[in-house]
C-alpha cells in the first residue's frame, strides 16, 4: 500500500503536467492565438511522450492525444488562412 501511494504521487506529476499543457493548447486555439498554441503544443507533445515513456499512460493513449491536438491546430490554421 505504501509503495502504491508513493507511485501514485509520482505518476500524478506527469499526468497533471500533460493535462495542463493540453488544456493550455486548446484554450489558445479557441482564443485564436495560433503562434503561442504551436509552442505550447510542442511542450504538450514532449510531456505526453515523457508520460508514455515512464509508463504513466499507455503509448497509444499519448499518440491519440497528440493526434487530436495536431488535428485541432491544423483545423484552426486552415480556418485562419481562409
């Protein structure tokens, strides 16, 4: 039980960080701040990859989240250009 509690605290750091960056990117896209959204997206990708590498989330889960972010960013860019 003690080890589980310790691991949960350790893993929460990675999950929370990934969630924070994903939310930041989504809010920047909604505001129309695409340049900042792009830099925040790079941080989100890195954080998701790190969480997957550490075994906190499944690698496919990380890939799915990154794919959805990339699609949202691409859609926002295409809307802005047209």
